C-alpha cells in the first residue's frame, strides 16, 4: 500500500471521505501530521481547498509595523559598521580534494601558525626534537604536537610528541613536582600544540612546565563611541516541533519597543546569529519525528519571514551550524542566497567580523561535544568555560576527528587574532565570562528541550537573549519565555 493509500484508508476508518482532486495532494505532506490535522477539521468530506490550506507551513506571527509613539530608537539614526575578515573565512575558498597532500598541508599550516605564537622569548632554549639528545641532562623547551597520551604503571603520564623534525617521549611525574604540572598535563588533549619545558634524559624528557599559546593577558580595549547594542542569538531551529515561535515573536516585539527595557531595545543595531538557523533534514536518525516542516527551503522561508518582523534599521549577521544546509564538516561556508533571501550579512563558520570596530569571533562550536568529553571537569552546564579552553589553545577544534574537519590547505580553525567578543552556541545553554579582555558569550537557543536532551539529562536555557551595550560594556540577559 502506498503512503497516499494508507492515508486515505486511515481517514476512511474514521468515516471521512476525500475528494478525488484532493487525493493527488496527499503525497506532498511535509509535516508528517496531515492526517491528524484533517481529523481535527471534524468534516465528513475533505475538499482540495481543505488539503491545500493544511499543507501550508506554519507561519511566524508578524510583529505590527506601527511603533508606540513614545518609542524613538536611537539605533535607527546610526549608520551600520560591519567589516568581515574574508581572509579568515572559508566561504568561496575551499579547494580541498580530501587527498593526502591536503591533510599534510592542513596540519603543517596549523603547526606553523600556532608554533609562532609559542616562540616567545624564554630563558630556556627552544630546540627541535631532532636535536634534543644533544642536550642530555640539560633543561630544554620543545614545541610539539601531542600524538599520544597514556598513563604509566607508576601513575605518571606519558606523551608521545612530534614536530617537523622527529618524535620523542615526555614523562610527567606526579611525585617529582607539585600538583600544578600534573593538572596541566591532565588537561592536555590529543592533537594539542604546546610548549613543554623539562630535563632531557636518554629516552625521554621529564616535564617541568606546559604552555598553551593562549591569548595575551593585557590588550588594548576597543573604545566604541556610538551608543549601540548587539543582540546574540543561536540555535533557532526553524522547522522543529520544539521551536519556540511565541518567545521569538516576543523578542521581535521588544525590538519594536513593546515591553520593558525599551531604552535598551532602541539601542539594538545588530543581531549576531551563531548557527543552527534551521533544524535541517536528516541530521540525526529519525529526525523526521521531531519536525513540523520537512522541507528545508520552507524552514529557511520561516526564517526569512522572521527577518521581515524585525525593525528595518537592524543589521543581522548570520553564520551556519551543524543543522544548517551547508557541508557538515568544518570550516563551513556561508549559507547560499537560494536558502536565505533576506538582506543580511552571511558569513562562514567560523568567521571574524568587526562590528563598530569590535572584533567578533563567531563559531557555532560543534567541537564542544568532544571538548567536554575530554577535558576534566568540563560540562554542558558551563559552555563558557569550554570556550575559554578554545582561546587558550588558539584553536576551535583541537581534537582532530572529534568532529568532522575538512582538510583545507589553510586551517581556518586557528584563532589568528584574539577577539574582543567570542560568540558561540550549539549546546543550547547560556553562559558568559570575561577572559583576558575577551567577552565570552554562549547565547542559548529558541528550541525547547528535546527528547534526546531529556534522556541525556541536559537542561537547556531557551529564550534567554544576551544584549551587549558596546559603549558602556554592559551585558544584559533578557528572558522572552515568560
């Protein structure tokens, strides 16, 4: 029995007949709930017009265009200032064929760039691994790639390391020095690039210190003259049955001056979206059960409809995530215009964008899953702490293979320039911190708790929107769920 015949039979069992011309439309069901909604019509005879009306995807309620007379948004008069650093964005630059040469070039590029960050002046000489044995019983510093990490029978940690010149072994002893070195060693990840200082013995180096490239402790803070604000969104998941349309409408209404904190609403000039705009199709097994819209173009049409509800003076910057209609592997190019027709700034994932001169690093953070699984004490409850680990390592996906990485000749996941604002999403949990002059923001979600999250015990924080006043440096979190 075909899908259409099964639907007709199910309706017939309930005493409902379907017009012949309406039967042809039944296979166009994109929501998977058409029969249930036809039953709700409570009609003995279903016409073609009935089916056509039910096949239309749900619309985002549009905000009224008329603003309260007392609401005068200051951001409306301010000209936009957005500059995308296209050098650090893979969009239009992907040339990889996935061949061995691409993998070699990828890792070489990553090692060379991060090594330069670690080659700071030091009292201990930095040597290549090929020359380590020339310094027997001396203290040296090596910049290495961690290829293997394991516990020894004596309770020590053993690293297999390599650089362009060779390989070596490094031992971290828990009895030789204080706990600080062992804590650092436990936080080292496979594929990390670090500087290790220690004494050279014949078969290995006894580690005394471990350094990550990290971002500078002191940086000049960018001063913004314009009194404007940025709202940060991520993980909207248009098309999901858990999508929170009413809270998102409340956010749009707030931008039009309805509700509290109207002065802050009037300052919002920019909205930055860190991926997972749509829920996508076939992202995980049996996803169709979680979808109310099974057409990817219709999901982005819902997003475009939402864009129409926003004040026309607000500028939107949007990057893709792992649910969006771009390649699954990172780095991801920007979404194509045949997906999103709204007049917004589309960037890749990751991307670097200066907003009013404030450098934003935007990364959806798919690799956060492998980071949380590998770093002691990391958890989904505090995504901002994991984001700090990215900054320490100056890399957005340190564990190769933890999530899918495309081996471009240039590693676009390297954090070349320390950002002023680091914005991520993915884990559906709001989190904020300051780290060495960088404002770290994970902006949560507009999707309610999914069945998978219930099984995992993961509690998201939906409909909480961080808003950053750029002149004063104040960060607010507004709740649109209540």
